[in-house]
């Protein structure tokens, strides 16, 4: 499992160019992935949403723009430099229903049953203890609340050789030029390779006490959107 201290340090180092690197490395398709996530959340009509491992706040901002103004959105992360990036964006684009707070996903500083929905986009993979993270998410969800996980997955078999080459050789080189931190994106490829596929992740979510678990593959299986109910 990832070392939380190393993960925190790594994201802190790349925070200033994180959004740019995401757009370039994904060819902009990460915008579509997040749109699918937010569309699914919107259908559940939540009054309060926690965006966990919010990073620079992309999902949180999308939620704030697409949900009713009455909906409360909290973006939470344990990496202070990432939260500073999110706060800078919020200062430029104020939103009354959005706030960012520091917090560790393995010990959320939140009361039980305080949210209708929890989103986590490309963050579960970085948790030192996924079981504990899922347990904490379940704790802060109200009965019937929804969990939405957007995460890298196992691509279709015909894509895998090309995708593996991309992760191993293209991503670290390009990201190194953009962020000045090649090692951070070498970790990206390693963490994707070690992360469970759709079926196994669904099993983990079920074992954590959730129901109605489903997974929708996108972009030849490179990414999947998992949904579950508390």
C-alpha cells in the first residue's frame, strides 16, 4: 500500500502544475471522465456532497456549478499545497456553496451521517488502507447515501500493451517536463498497475458494507466509475 507521507510529499511537489499535467497527459479526456462522475452525482439529487481527495478541486468546482445552489459541497484533502491551489481557484471563481477543508480520508474530521454523497476521483488508489477509507466514507454517509469512485482500471486486452508503454515511457517523460518531477509520474504508472480491476474493486466496496455496487468502464476500460449505496 502507498506510504501516506510519501504520497503527501509527492502531491505537494506537483501541485502547482497538477491541472496542466492532467490535461496534457489525458489529452483533455479527463474533463469527460469528471463530467460523467458529476452527472451521476447530479442524478442522485444530494443536498450535501463530500469530494474526498479533492486535490486542486476540479470535481468540487464541477459539482458546485452543476448542482443546485442549495447543495453544500465540501472538498477535503490532506495535502496542504493542493488545498492552496483549490483555494486560489475559489478566490478567482467564488461559490457560496463550496468550501475546502483539510482532512485525512483514513480518519475524517466529520460527524456520522453528514453527507448524502461522497465522491473520490483518482484518490482511492493512493490510500494507505482502502478498507479503512471505505469504512470512513460509509460512516459519514447518511443511510441511503451514495458513493461515487472514479478511478483508473484495467483496460481492454487489446489496449493493454499500448497503455503499458504509455504509462512506463511517455507519461513520466512528458510529466517530468511539465512538473519537474518525473518520479511522481513513475509512481502513477506503478500505482495503476497495482490497483484492482473493476470486479475486484466492486468486491472490496461490498465487503465494506455497501450495497447496489456497479462499475461502468470508460475509454476502453482505462477508467471506471463505481457507484454504491450505503
